[in-house]
């Protein structure tokens, strides 16, 4: 076998790990060849030699590099189910727009779904019109949580759960844009929660 460039072997090794992190799979010999401007047969020869030197595993055409042990690519399938108002209440939308996957290392396991935020009433919480909110259905709402809640007419809204008002003896859904809405509160006889917001994905 002809002499192999040690620096190129290091670059190929790093590329395989980066590719795996981004694509959840290892690159083909053709993709490696294209990336480094070499022939496909040459990229295969490099993988064979790197396997011989213990830089990676290339058995039966299956690639494995050390970086892959540190990469956790387990993902959860999460539906995007329309939008939720952050201003005045509007009728609930239940149509699934698409299903995407989110890394469980960041977003966790469990029953998750996503919604588009609309309106301006949650800007003090950093949620703006067009942002995506990730909602956990299997979480128990606590005072101070951002929740997707229903009113008595089965309409939904994204608000902060303010607990139970001692005078009104009703649950409070708080607006979080003091400049526009002041101390405006929605009162409901009973909190009907469709989930607790766990993450916000900014539109920009």
C-alpha cells in the first residue's frame, strides 16, 4: 500500500465524527472522497489503513470512530400542532403541521409537542410572535410555570400560571408584557392544562 498522509488521516477521522454528529450516520466512502478531493478507491484505502493503525474501526464496511462514543444522538419525534395565542384567547388548533425530531439530551424524554407562539403577551418571558414553544404534556403545572391552558369554552392560550387567587378562589393565568397589558389576568374556575412549556426555540 502506498504511503498515507498522517495529516489527512487525522482530518478524515475528525470529519467522520463531525458528519456523524450532524447527520446521525457515518459518511460513505464517496462522501469522504468528495470532501477531500480524492478518488473513492483512495478514500477506501485510507479507511483500511486507519483501521489497521487503530484510528477507527472499519469492519464489514461499517465505520466507527472514537468521537462517536461521546456523541449522543437519541432523538424524540415531536409533532408541531399549529399555534397558540399569547394575546387574547382564540379557538384551539389541533392540526399537525409536521413531525420533527429533537435531541433528548437537550429536550428530554416524555410526551412533547410544539406550537407556534403568536401575539405579544409573553414578551417579558422572552417569547415573541413566531417563536416555537416545546410543551411537555406529562408535567404537573406549578405556580410560575408557563402553561398551555384552556378556558371554560375549550379555548387555549399561553400564559404564566399564577396559582389560585385567595379572594376569587379561581386559577390565574398571567399576561407577561407589563408595557402593553399591565397586570391583566385571566381567571378560570379550574386550571385545565394542556402542558407546561419546557423550551423556547427562537424564530431568529
